[in-house]
């Protein structure tokens, strides 16, 4: 993995603001392994930049649970082949070309463990779209087009032990037993993390935060 720059959230917010000012609309992607804190960082950036920024997470393109069961993939939800990658790429294309009407994106609801269509509105006056997810920088079809559509990409790094500990706590918070939570964090999540680690070199910026955000 390339050497990471140690930066504060405030420094990253300033960088995102500068990117937004480059207009007319800029797409910022934040990649990283499960549990690195991508969603928390993305939410903070969007909140600080204000109404002209919108968060459109990759997680909205999870396949529905019924499809995962049909495909035999429910026991590894979150793996690269449990997402509608083509749908995600198509949405990013629409967001990049700045259509004259609002674009609606799906959102993953953890309390339902399902994606909800049309939950996020991206109005024409949005200047910065922040998208985050594990697989933004993969070189395989069709994921490789994601990196090409982003104006800037960041890779958020976090020591494995801390990341695994926080993932375990998150799985417990959403109803898994301590044993199930640890098995998931060290099994499926860690397999996905190994796949993602090799994509850091494709990022414009590899980051370690001075104060890692909560998951």
C-alpha cells in the first residue's frame, strides 16, 4: 500500500470545499476496507460543505435479500458480487453529466438490511457528490469505470486490529451475538478487506486520520 498522509478531518473538509468550487459538479469517492470509517467521514464532509453537497453511498446498490438468497450469496453479504455494480456505474454517469432535473439514488437501510430505491435526491444545484464504498477502485469490469468517473478519489486506511474490533462491535449493535459478530468481522469482512487493500495505489490520496472516526 502507498504511504498514507496523516490528515485531520478539517483538512479533508477544506480539500473537499476546494474540489466543489472547481464546478460545475465534482464527484469525490472515498474507498477503503470494511470498518475503516468511510461513511462517517463522508457524512462529516457533506455536513460541513453544506446544502450544495450530497452523499450517495455505494451501499444503496446492495442486491435485495431475496436475490442474495436466490443466488446463494446471503451468507457473504457485502462481497463484491452482492452489489448491482452496473446500476451504480450508471448512476454515477448520470450524476457526472449534470442533468437538468433531480436524480434519485437508492439508500441502504441497516435497520431493514435492504436497499430503498429513490431515497436520496441529488438536485441540479448540487456541486459536490460524495460517494463511498469498499470497491470504488477495483480494476475489474464494470467497477473500473467508477474510478474514471470520479474527479478525485481517496483511500481511507486504518490499522487492521482497530478496524476488526470496531466491525465486531457494529455487528453486535445490529443484532448478532458476540460469536457471530467476530466470525463475520474476521471472515467475510476480512476477505473483502484483502481484496480492497490492493486498490489503494489507484487513489489520488491515501489517508490516515489524526483522529479515526467511529464506524
